[in-house]
């Protein structure tokens, strides 16, 4: 499409023709459908009266006249108002659209049917997404399996449990009140806490101590649970799976450290001042003698 008014345009140095004329000639020489709208002489004169001579060709009016003559020999229309340009474009485009023999830069009969290719690409994308999802699931499962086989200690939780002090009353120690960390008491009595204790009327002093003083604090950190005992009027508290996993990981860490130092793996089995000194210097706090466990043994002996 060419809109030609009163200016010839910039000149291409080699040919001496304007770039506009060169583009027009290229389309004609390659058999491309073209149409032009050319301003009327009267409309151009009126435009000059209003806006001045800037709207007419002053450098090479002869070249413009020749180009105008060339354009008018082909499909073209005149316009005197911008509205006419819109109408000419609409009419010309409608004529070309109705022409079944018209070919564009890429012939329509040369365009391949890409629907099957698009369907195949979509299927490949869907399969790829499904495979990626499956890979993520497998990787997640493998990570969980590795963690389950090699559980690591939650050091932040460990520090919290070590920082919580619990007073073990004299009626438990059979001697005097003793202050121990929550971690120390729970770790050294973990087997008993896994089995659980109840608030039954026949519970021993140490069982009541575990039930009312130790397990509620562990439950606050998600390490213990409390449940109703079926067919009974009392309840049971115990270390849950998270609590068991936590203390098992602690035990593994202690074992690794003691193997490196050639020490005993069970802190409650150490004896003497040297063993106690070794325990206090360990990376994880454990009491050389656990007062609650000692009291529990005494209760069993009395029974």
C-alpha cells in the first residue's frame, strides 16, 4: 500500500530514486499485489495554502511527477481527505481478500498443517511435566528415607531442653531436692517414657513425677502425647514417634563421640570422679547418676 502526497522522499544515493519508489518498484517487479492512494491536485493546493510550501516537493519535483505518473498506471485511487484513505483501504483490502488466487509472501498452499505437530508437542510437555513430578516425589522419598536412616539432632530443641531446669523432690531422690535439666531426666529415663506412665491412683511417686512434671513439658515441644486408656478411668502419657526419634538421634551422636574417645556409650554406667568429669565435658549434657532412675530402682526393691 502506498500513500502518495506532495513530497518525493529521501533519495537512495546509488540509484537516485527515493526509497519509497524503490520499495514500490520491488513489489511490482515481484508480482506482489499493490494499491495506492494519491492526493488530488486540488487537495494538495489547499494543503499548501494552509500549511505552506513544506507540503510540496521543492528539490526534485520532476522525479515526483514521474513517480506519480507511474503509480497512476497501476491500481490506485485519489483522496482529498483522510476519510477517503480509510475508504480506499477498506475497499482495496476487501477486493484482495475475495481473490482466491492471491498469494502472500508465503503461499497458503505451502503452509504445512501443524495441528498434529502441536498435539505432539502438547503430549510431550504433559509427559515431561508428569515425569518431573514423579522425579520430585522419588527425590523427596529418598531424602526422607536417608533422614530416617540417619536422623540428625535438632540442636535448637536440644538447647531448649537443656535450658529447662526441673527440681526433683526429695521424696523421689530419698535424700534431698536435686535440680536437673529436662533433657537429662528425659534422656536417662527414655525407655520408661517410651513405655509411658499413667495418673492412676496406684502410680508410684516417680511415675507421678514423670506424668505431671516431665511429660507435659515434653508434650509442649511435640515430643510426647497423652491419651485415654481404654476401659480405664486414668490417662497415659508417653514419648511419641517424634520424641523417640529425637532421643534416638541424640543417643547415636553420643555413641559416635564416645567411640572416638573410647568411652562407655551409656552415661548411667560410668563410675568414679574421672567418668563424671568426662561426662560434664561431653558435647551433650548427660548426668553421670540419674536421681529419678535411682529412686525408681529403690521403689522396685521395696516392692
